[in-house]
């Protein structure tokens, strides 16, 4: 396995003294390589990909490394030898069969991964072993968690952990086998691993198994069985199953049942149910909309997110730009504007930013959004949301309605 991990480095360093010297000090000129790579410099892209593939480095970024190798294949300035290097690394390390025009298809791996014959008498679920917090496990999708684990490079080791009863390893493998498209019989293996994790009592696995039943991916099952799996997972505290069952209840007109599940998941700290609860209060089909409650839960989702989310807060304030509309939510937004001067400050800054052309002015607008985010008020929340979506910032609450923003 180490051979595969190092192959990209070997391919790039053998016979190339400049690359070898770069690897000795991968951080010394990293920003220069990033800038030159963005400008289409193929040598810089190869070097940067090499740095990103060093699993012992703080600059490790395998997703970006793969992207750089793919970009070389479609770079008209890349030589045939440079494209050959990219193709070999993509094949041997990332399991992609690519041609020189950048078209890639997955290479199927035949894995010895069956769980048949293995005992699971002493299952474990130790997130700290995987450097994952309980909050991250609850709020991050398995695409992110699997990427963090580098399972595409260490699947044999993770399969071994799964066979020893590590439930998190079972879940990682279940996702990888199904989602990667690079494993022979991946769907059936995925189902075997997920089912085993569910049998061992993991709430998320139980809920995910129910979801596969609901989406008709398990032959010979009925949707009523999916509901039973959701209910069992909910009893064990799975907030994703709460969200999924809430959506089903809402679609069948059980608005109170949906609300109760949204609230339960939101109070557990599950960001997606916070967003859904904000939407529920904004629409509130069984009662009058409660826009203050909607704002509260949308803001709470924004404050607690681990990944970028849709700017629901900004959608609530569309009325400050629409002079001719007179809906309930527009009147609510205008009222907030009348009592909070930061909303007007945000509106003026937003309008100015739309007409900005020079890089100097864009930089000033960015600084203005950051400054407004720190003031405190409804406009500060809007400014923080806009700073994240426009300027790739990360804004975290420093007070009830104020934020500190930094580079993401």
C-alpha cells in the first residue's frame, strides 16, 4: 500500500532534480506554486500535486492533487511526457483510466472484502480513533468522512478494522464500495457492510439501511419497512432519520408530527434539521408563519455549520430590495430594516458591491463586509453570510449577532 502512496512522488522526482529539491522543503514556495499553477504552469501543477500527495505533510490534499493531475491532461501546454506522468499517477494511485484529452473512467478493483466467516462478538465504535468528533459524525456526510480517512489508499487496512468489529470502519467501507464506482460488486459489498453495522445497533446505519429500502435499492422490501427502520434509529437518537421521517410526515399533512421531529433533531445540534425547522416556521402551513422563529433557526444553522450551507438568512431579507412587493415576509424584513440600521448598511454595501469592477475596490468591499459582520445586528448576520458566499471566508459568532471572519 505504501508503494501506491509514494508512486506519485517517485514518478515526479526520479530524474528531475528540481522536483526533488522542492520536496525537501514543500512549504517554502507553496504560494508561488499555487499561483503559477493557476496561471497554467504545468511544472508548477506537477510539483504542487506532489506536495499535496505527501500524507505526512500539513499540506496534504489528495482531492486537489487528483484535480491537478486531471487539469494537466486538458492543458494544451502540457507535453506528452507530462501527460504520461499524470495518467500513470491517476491510474496507479487514484484508480482512473484516463486518456490524454482528460476523459477518465474508473478502474474496478477486485477486493477480498466479504464479511462471511468473521465474528463480531466485540464491536467497537471509537470515533476518537479516527480523529472524528461526535458532532462531526452527526453533521458531516460520509463523502467528507471517507475522504478524510484516505480510504481509497488504505482500504485494505480499513477492511481489516471493519472485520474486527469497528463500526465506523464498516460505515466507511459501505460508503466507499457504493460511491467510488471503483470496486467490483461494490453495491452488494456496501449493503453487506451497512447491514452488519445496523445489526450491531448503530443508529446511523439503521437509518441508512431504512433509506435504501425507501429508495427501492433493496429488492423485495416495502416502504413500510423503511418507516420501521427510521423509527428504530430515532429511538436510538439518529437525527438524520428524524429529518427523513419528518419530511415524510410533512408530505402526508402531519405537520405537528414533522415539527416535533424537526425540533428534536435541531435541539440535538443537527444542522440540517435546524435549516428545515427554519423553513417550517417560515411556511408554517398549519398556523401563521413565525418569521422570528424562522430567523432564529436559520441563524443557528449558520452559526453551527461544519460545511458551507445555503444562505437561508439572506433569502428571508429579499424584501429589502423589492419595493413593489407586500407579502408577509417582505413586511417582516422591512420592519427589521426600520428598527436596525445595520440592515440599511448591509443593503447599501450589497448594492455597491454589485457594481464593483476594480480589484482594489473588491478588496475594500470585502473588508467592509467583514467590518459590518463584527458590528452586531441583523445586517451583521447578513454581512457574515455574504462574506462566506462571495469571498470564501469563514465567519464564526463572537457575540449574539456579531461575527469574526477569516480566510477559509
